[in-house]
C-alpha cells in the first residue's frame, strides 16, 4: 500500500517531533497524537458520511456543514506544515470541542455530544502533560452549566429542546462531570507512575553507563600495566642473561685454571657458585619463557592424543627411571596453541611424577570430558597431595610448598600452566586429598567454528 505509506510519512513529518533517545512519557504522548491524526481522517469518514446523510434527511443541514468544516479543518491540521506540534494538538482539541458543542446544540443534550466531552477529557490527559486533563473537566463543567442555563431560560436552540427538564439535565451533567474527573484522575495517576518508573530506569541506565565507562578505563589501564609488566619481565630476564653468562663462564674458568690449587672451603665455595649460577640461569630462562607464552605461534586445530604422545616420548627416560604408569584416555581434537598445550601437559605430568613419596610408583591418568561449550581435561596422580589452603597459592609464580632439598623445582611450572590456560580463555584448578593424590583440571572453551563441527 504505497499511498498509505506516503500518507503516513507525510503526516509523520508534520505531526511528530524527532523521537528522543529516551522514550519517556512525552515521546508516547506525541506518538499517540500522531497516530490519532493518522487514523482520524480515514476512520472519521465512518461517522462523517452517515452523519451528513442523516443531517440532510433529518432537516438539519447546518450540522452537515459543521461536520464537513470540522473534517476539513482536521485535514488542514494534518497536512499543513506550518503550526508547531503543541499548537496542532490544541487546534485538534478545539475542533473536537466545536463538533461536540455542535452535536449537543443540534441533536440535543442527550445525544452523542456528551460522549465527546468524556472522550475529550481522556484524550487531552493522554496527549498533554498535567494539569491539562483537569482543565477539560472545568471546560466540560462550564459547557454543561451553559446548556443548563439555556434550558432553564428556554433559549436552548432547536426543536429537540422539548424533551428537557432541569432535573434530567442535573442528573446527566453530574454523571458526565463525574466520569470526566474519574478518568482524568486515574489516567493522571497511571501516567505519573509510569513516568517515575521511566525516570528511575533512566537514572539506573545512566549510572550503569558511567560505571561501565569507569570499568572500561580500569580494564584498559590493567591491560596496559600487564603488558608493561610482561615487557619488564622479558627485558629484565633477557638482559640478566648476559652478566650471568659471564659469571658462569668465569666460574668454570676459575674451576679449570685454579681448581687444583684451591683447597678446603675454596673448592666448596666454587661448587656453590656453580650451582647457584646454574639455578639462576634456570630461573631467568624460565621467566623469559613465561613472558613469551602466547607471543609466538597461532591457534590451530590439534589432536590432543598426538600432543600427549609427543610429550610422553620427550620425558620417556624419566618415566622409565621412575617406573611411572600412565593411562591416557581418548582425547579430543581442539582448537588451541599446540606448543603451549604440550608445555602444559608436560608440566602437569612431570609434577605428577615428581611429587610422590619416595617409595611410591607414580600412577597418572590423563582424561578429557565435554562440558557444554568447553572441554575439561584432567591429570590425576597418586602423589603427596596438596592441602586445600594451598589450592590457589600453587599457581602463583615462584610459589613452592617444599624446600628444594625435598623436591627440586623453580616454582614456575604451575604459573606457566595458568598462563597457558588463560591464553585459551579457560580456567585451571586442583582437587586433592593430602597423602592420596591430586587431580589438576583445566578447561578449554570451544570456539564457534568448533561448536559447528
Ligand atoms: P615446582 O614444580 O617447580 O615446584 P610448580 O609451579 O610446578 O613448581 O608447583 C608449585 C608447587 O605446587 C610445588 O612446589 C608443589 O608443592 C605443588 N604441586 C604441584 N604439582 C603437584 C602435584 N602433582 N602433587 C602435589 N603437589 C604439587
């Protein structure tokens, strides 16, 4: 219906202000007015055509003229681009009042005119802010009084006046005024309530927007600080390697050149120096590797069975030496950083081999299960276990629960694991029973395309 669309757009252009961002009550008032003006012309014909015919047949041609003039005037309000929206609204109300008075004058006080009085109170309350609705109650009362006076003094215009008595006028008028007041008061209350709700929502949205802005700023600064820290760790560990290499080569030179000449404590100190240098080298390399996680390589579809197999081959000597039993359940194909994932499995498996009581043969099980939109992997062992109070601490860099004399290590392994899992936007956690064993779990979310597959 192209013509309807054209008509609608034309009227909207004239009779509607640009919609505001917040759809408050004034937005809906304007929208209602716009819809009324949109439909009043086509629908008004339903009242106008029979009205005109009946007026002419019934010998009241003036009413037909008034009806037609009102329709023309409403068409003028709708199509003329000149008056402002508020003026248009007032003009429409004036038109309907004129029609209402005309109907009362020509068809009698009991005719359709009175219905228009109530309808006008409702309409004005809906399209204008308070107290406009109460103004219509005053105007309606005035009209009723005017007609009452005219009845009383016998100056009520046409022939229909014969049916009237002042008593019936009082009864009808008081009902009309009561209905108008009740409608205006109820609608006013409803609109006020709605406005309060909208205001509150707007306030909440404003607060939310402000809070999310603050949060966004904080996230940006946290991100920047993280990058700065990573860069610092990378540069520091990179730069520390050079003097360390010098210390290391000097201590081996010292050992080579003067080893024979040194005696007693001298030899022991030299050995400590070599051990400490070696340990520092391991720590610095570890830190450098830690800062590099996720910097190289790209995620791709990889078979976890193959990854674990390669890891086990890489540590085969250790497995054989300790007599470790390893069960690997079928593992899935996942979208991941394969090199980093191998490192993750290796750290968990070597820890499971390492942290057992001396007389126990390590038993390890590697499994995976699908949990909605993610895969959850587990590496469980029969090792020494971990007390619940250390469940979080063990994933912090350089945190260890045992002296090196008991279990060798740098305290970097699980921090690596955490960073690798976070690189995949997953989580890592441990469940354990001290003395019986531990199970390390980590989740890897599936990407969209993985879900489709
Ligand atoms: P490292 O192995 O170099 O000590 P990790 O970061 O890998 O460092 O581990 C941190 C600590 O967590 C370990 O010192 C150990 O106390 C505890 N831990 C890690 N894995 C296990 C395990 N499988 N069983 C018991 N304790 C463990």
